[in-house]
């Protein structure tokens, strides 16, 4: 495909997205200028439609059309089962989403780590959560950058280098994050989500038609690649591998702070309900489309050297008209950038709110916001350096990042449902659990033949429960937190709940 056509499409996307981002600037204030809540949470006033599209664009990133398609190419139908497990895990949002929203509004939380620090009455919990999130989310951000690198390199036949693609994605992510914080990201996300779902679906149907239709596609798979339609498939998946990939993925909506932070943002529980329904519809369609891309690439190009090149190769082929190919390319690029934006904003908010503010005692909110903006390009550069390593399958690396984050899940669940949970228990599960995950990945060890993805959660649960039972909890702080959270459901908030905003968590630690 012509590099001129590729760069032209990227330029058009950049212009339109920048205009949308700048238009959002006027909504990013709270009447007194931009503060932490305005910059990182959109003043907690996001409507359901925008929230649904932004949540979708953030979650379904380069991982889907590049990573999941590549996983389908390499592992067959098991990849669909893997993604459906994540899809089922979104049910956790229906349970925990209203609770996040209620306590966030009541106590003024900006980050999930701040929430845990307040609930366990220990700022060290907030710091540990923030540091662990940075440690494991930067590789996930790198996955998005790598996805863009593979995409542009594959579609241009190598005329655009992998590094050039990664640089482009990094610059775009920094640009959109700086313009107006989460408000600009959410509005550009909405544009990108609509664009990518429509374009990718239509072009996927066109590709299937060019391959002879659905019957011919699956007949060819059954004849020439029969293992791709069976479980465990052509060799990528085994039962333990599948479990190791899916357990962390099931808890993605809770463990990944760039996702759980969005539970603070809806203007109301009605908006959150609309967000969840919209996301489920979007996600199911996009999952089917991504798997279809992987199968189509397997039929059209069965001997690719790298499975993550399945989608780029297909888009650059004769099966897709060049104009339609670059439209889908821009949709994938936009999805990747939206996820990087969200990760960068979340990590910068955690580092400024939960690390810097706790080290620099008495730091004003304006100073925290300033530090948060300074941190943004640093996070982007670290992700860029990691992306340049070009490690493993995109899908597998994504799950490795979620494996490290899943150690935070026991502390989150305990915050809402176990009054006996203590700060020492939370710290043990996050710090020691995280070190165990890192040790397993670095050493390549698989105790009892089980991968890190299976060990991470039970190790964290045992640490949280055992250490909590051995130490004293702050029952007063827990009771107030749980009382506020316990009255919120997707159908509304009990009249007994006090969810008025403006209470500083710091005043209660």
C-alpha cells in the first residue's frame, strides 16, 4: 500500500481528532478553572453515551484488531473463548461500578489507589497500589504502541518502520492527553469508537465476501486448518495456558486502574447503566469482528512469520480496497492511542495524587495537577522504550500485565465486602504478590506446572486474608466506607446513602 495514502489518512485523523479535543476544552472546568477532578475525571459529569464509547475505545485497543486477531491466527477458536471470558468479567462492573461511583462521589476520590488508601486508613496502601500500577501498566501501554508499529509497518510493506509507527503513536498520545485531560480523551474516544466499529465491521464482511463468503471461509478452515476450529487448537493453547491467560483477564475491569477510574466519572448511576449496556453491545460485535479477521488472515496468508501481522497484512492485500484499508487502519490507530491516553492519565494522576502528594506533605491540588502533567511524557517515553523490545505476542504480553495487576483485586473486593481487612493485609497482597508475579515471569518458573497467571490471584488472596487476620483493622473507617458503598446499585442509591461530594479522604486517614 502507498505510504502517501497511509500518511494522508493519519494526517486527516490527526486534524479531526485535534479539533474535537480542543472543542472539549471548554467543558473541562468546574467554573473555577481545571482541577484534579476536572482534568482526570471530567468533573464526574460524563453522560452514558460518551462513557460507553470511551470505555469501549479504551478497553478494545490495538489488542483486539491486532492482538486478538493475531491470537486467533496462532491459536484458533480458543482465542474467542479467551476473549469471551473477559467479556463475562465485565459483569463485575454491574456489581462494583455503583459502589465505586458512590464512594467516589461521597469522598472525592480521584484515583482507585486513593480509594484504597482511605478505606484501609493508610497512605502506604495508596502508594503501593500506585507504584504497582505503574510497574505493570507501562508494559501494557507499550503493547498499544507496538500494535501501531506493527500496523504501519505491515501495511506499508516495511516502507514505514516499526519504530516510526511507535513514535507516531507516542506523540499522538501525549498531544491528546495534554489538550484537556480526560475530557478531550473521552470525546476523541467517542469519535474513534464509532469510527472503528463501523469501519472494521464493514471491511470484515467485505473480506469474507472476497474469500467466497462465510461457508467457503469455514469450509477452507475445516479442510486446511482443522485444528483452528477445535480445542485446544493448533498448539498455542493447553488447559493450563488457557487458565493462565483468562483468570487475570476476567478481573481486568477491576484490576486495571485506567478502567476502574472511569467508574468515578459518570454523572449518575443511570449514566453508568447506559455505559455498561453500550459497552457490552460494542464489545460483543468487536470481538466477533476481530476473531473473523484472524480466521480470514489464516485462510488468505497461512504462512506469516509473525501472527501479529495478520491484520496489517490483510489490510494491505488485494482483498481490501486501499481506501477502505486505511480507514480501518486509522480506526485501529485511534483505538490504540485512546488506550495509551487513558493509561498515561491514570498513572500520572496516581503518581501525583498518591505518591507525590504523600511525599510532599501539604502539596496543593494545583501543584499535584502540575506534577501530573510533568509525568505524562515520562510515562510515554518509558512505554516507547519498552515497545521497542518487540516482546512476544501482543495478546500474551497484555495478559502478563494484567497478571501483575490482579494482585490488587483482593484488596478491592475486601474494601467493599470484608470489614476485617487491614492495611497490612492489603500491603502484603499487593507488594509481596507483585514480587511473586515478577519473580515467576523473570525466572520462567511454573510451580506444579502452573503459569504465573494461575498463581497470582490465590497467592494474593492468601496473603490478604492471613495477614489481615493477624493484624488490627480500622473498623471505623471501614464501616463508613462500606455503609456508603453498600447502598448503591445500578438501579439507584438508597435514601440512607450519603453520596454528597466534597469530603477529603486525607482528613480521614
